């Protein structure tokens, strides 16, 4: 047991961090899920490798021992929504980092509460505007279980829902004049062209 002030590192860097394709893929994932640093992505990869290692070790066991230990792993993964209740170990081996990142509180809040970007949702979570049931959760990387997913809502004193409604109501007002002006401009040009042709023919 080590010093509690210096906990064990829960992430591992990629073996080839300077690979261009890997760097571009990591940056795309960071923008999609609104991650702050690559360390959060590396944590997801490390946790996923741990789960897949457990699945591979279960496949190597005898059938009797496997039937005893496999439901424990599958139940824990189904609890957080990574696999379905009738999934097998092959489904666990097919998981990727995006499946794990999609179960973060930040990602679910973005989809469920109507934020435009995951970075807005992250700021709302950190500042204590999000509640799960009756408790506030200010950790964006919190893994949401299937039971908790339907209990996510804004805190009573939060003013973010009003701000989101105002932005939604303003969006169509800004879009319609642009479309109307484009349509009228096209109609005017279409009307002017035949008039010019008639005048030239009369001359």
C-alpha cells in the first residue's frame, strides 16, 4: 500500500504518442466529447483495457468457473449501460473508448438537457447546476448508471434553462429574414431578365 497523498496512476500513455494519425484521432475525440486534456482520454483507454483483460481471462477459464464469475462482470457493465443484459463476452471485447466516454455525465447532460456543445455542459456540471436525484454532482467524468440517467436535471436555483430557452427562441428569428431576402432576390432577378429581352426585341 502506497502513500494516500500519491495515489497510483490510473492511466497509461499510448506506445507511439507521436503518431500523426493517432494524434488527429485523439484531437477529434477530445472535441467530440469535450474533454479537457488527453489524460481523460487515456484514462478511458486504460479502463477499457482492464475490462477487456478481464473478459479474455474469463474466456480462458474452465466452463464451471466461467459460469460463476462471468455474470459478475456482465452485471457491472450492464449497470453502467456499456452492454445489454443479454450480452456476451464477445460484446465486451468489441467495446471501444467512445462507448465508455458516452456514459460520462458531461456527455449525457449535453444530449439530455439541450446544450449546444459539450463544453457548455462541462461548465454547467463544474459550477453545480446539475443534479442526479437529490444530490449535486460536479464531476464531468462521473460514470452515470442506467438507473440514474432518468434522474438528471437542473438544480432549482439554476438559471441555465431560461438562458437555453431564450437562445432557442432567438434562433428562428435570425434565420427567416436571411432566407426571405435570398428568395426575393432570386425572384427579382428572374423577373428582370425577361423584361430586358422584350425591350431589346422591340428596338
